[in-house]
C-alpha cells in the first residue's frame, strides 16, 4: 500500500480531480484484475484502449484512475489523474510503488535482434558462478537466484517488471540481467528503470509488422541507449553496421567489441567445431562450450559487460569457459546409432537463420547433408517469409517448409508466401508439410548417417499456437522421439 501522491513522483501531470492522499493497494493496467483500492492506469495499446474500461475498473473497486483523457462524467469519491503518457506513467508509478527496485541492484539491459536471450542468460550464469545472487528476465524464463518463474514476453509489462525486480531485491539479489525488446521500449515498459548498463548485439530485419519501417525499428532500439545515464556503460557490436549508430547520442560510457577490427574487447576465433569454440580474447586463449561465430559475439558481449562491471578478466574467462547457452539456442543432440546431428534453434529471422546455417556448414567434415525444417509465425512480419524460404534453400541441401505458430492465419497460406521467394534452384530442394511433427519425421527419414538436421523457429517454446489455442509441442522432445522411433 502507498499514497497516490507518492507513487506519482516523476510522472508528468496535466490535471488532477480528487484526493491525492488516497491509499493505493495495487496498480493495474488490466481492468479484469482490479480489486478494492486499486489504481487503474488506462493505456492506449496496439489493439485495446484502456480508456474504454475506466467505468468497469471503478465498478470493481478502483479508487484512482490514471489516464490521458478524462471520461465525460467524473464519479464522486474517485481520484482522476490526467497524464501526458499513460505508458510512461505506468513505468514510473510501478517503479515508485515497488520501492525503486532497479536502484537497489545492478540492472543491465540487453537489446538487439538476435542474441539477447543467450547474452542475458550467460550473464546470469556467469555472475552466479562469480558468487553473486542474480536475477534474470528473459524470453525463455525469469529466474531469481535458483528459482525459475514462468516467462510470457521478452519483456513483461512495467508493473510485472518492477514486481519481479522487487522480488529479486527482497531475495538478496545484487545483479539482474534482462532482455529489452523493441516492443518493450516503444510501449514504455522499461520507463522509470535505472540501468547500470546496456548491451547491443545486432540489428536485422524483424518486427516490421509492428514498427512498419527499419528506420523506426532502429530508432526505437537506439532510444534505449539514448536514455542511459552518465554513470552507466554501453557496450556495442563494432562489426554490426549500426553498432556505432546505436551509441551516437548516449550519455553512458561507450565500449565496443569485435571479431574483425580493433575494439575495447577484441576476440579472434582459432577453432570452431562441435566441441566448441577456441578463441583469443584480449590476448588470452580460451576454450568455450558454445559453438559458432554468432556465439563468439555473444561471449564477447558478456565478457565486455563483466569487465565494465569491474570483474577480474581471468576469473570471468575461466567461468565463461564452462558455461552452456540458453535452451533452444543451437541446442543439439546426436542419435546414438547413426550419429545424425539434430539441432533445435530459435532462429526466426532471415539473419538468424543464415547465422545458424553458415555455422552448421562450417561444422561439416565432408559431404554430410544439411536438412532444414522451417516455418514462419502467423500474424507477424509477412515480408520476411519469402526471404526465409530462399535463405533456407540457399544454405541447405534439403528443406521442409512447415507450420510454426500460425496463430490466426492459415498455415498453408504462410507456406505459400515462403515458396514465393524461391528461385529455380531452390524449388528443386524443398517440400512442404504443414504438420510440424510429420515434417520432423520426414527430415529423419531423409537423413543418412552423420547428416545434420536443423529444426528452426521455435527453439525453447513448448507449444504451437493455432487459432488462439496453445497446444503442447516441443521440437527437441519430438526430435528425440523420432530418433527412438527410427532407431537412429
């Protein structure tokens, strides 16, 4: 419980009607969750305008309404607060309501198109290994110390973020690492948070269904760094063509990592195989369990952030050398009999798919086939579908187009759009099987000993979303089941 006046600290107010000294039991942006003494924050969302539910919130017991526009009639005994931006207000109010938790630990945000989950997860594992009690907010899972909590979005809403951070503080966490998505930045879900540092991985074609243009997507990502304070650090990928752009206007202390040019944190790959990476980082040779050039970048980002947080270089590299990555990121198993390699990866953008497939090509010792099973999500960026189809065929020997999470769309139509991007050579390589389990089974039936099968797009997800319903589906589970079925 807190006074409304206190939790409105730093919020841009336009007008107030009613008593600011009223007690607030909790904050809600969903009218269905309102209880007696709640403050309801009416946010204009992408699909729903919370202003339409102000009366419902009051009927359920809300005593304070925070909104951008007052309703036509104001009810007696209710405090109405008009703000510049309800999303920003929700961030600041949540931060205040939960006691400014981000100021009581070291909070580092990770943004970019690909690599966010792996970087955040590795930082969580690294700082745990270094002896700190640590928190994680990621796509795969949220963790407080060793406790695993369910995760539903890359970055939860502002109220949930601050509630999680408060739990971390109460549990004794000193550090927290979180993925920061472009949606979260644009929707002000991180407003009010105090970041000790930010990391940029890369930026490629993604989420254009939401942002409409690449320039807008870039601007939103960059705004995260623009908002960092002077005492924070900003670590960026020098080898990404927009790596320098990201930090152009930041007030934070700037650092860069690179495999190709001089940088604050320089790495070089000596070996890249199924046993892992051998790299030189800042003149020290280290063997890592992770595989692929993209993971070399992830490791450099993690190393750079740890050094910015004043950790010992040798201890950081020692701990990093034994860590595994995030679930569903280049997650591979080998069939016991025929040594067929099955790889499950979250790659759901053209760039991520190319990264994984080029890594797989480098792992080939001879003439092993690369068989790729891939689809595209429904109700998302349609422009990448033909590109994904062509890229899959360019870097694979055989390709099976299948259903991903079709959501409200017809999976057959999604696959047709993937097929539209294919040139003549690609058309000879692919087949389409809508049923994802059947597609994985077919890939296994096509595989010869030591071939490599990539199942792309869903990674860690344990469901397939069809017409608004989430059905249990786990790519890795299905792959292992098929290995057993075929006796491979």
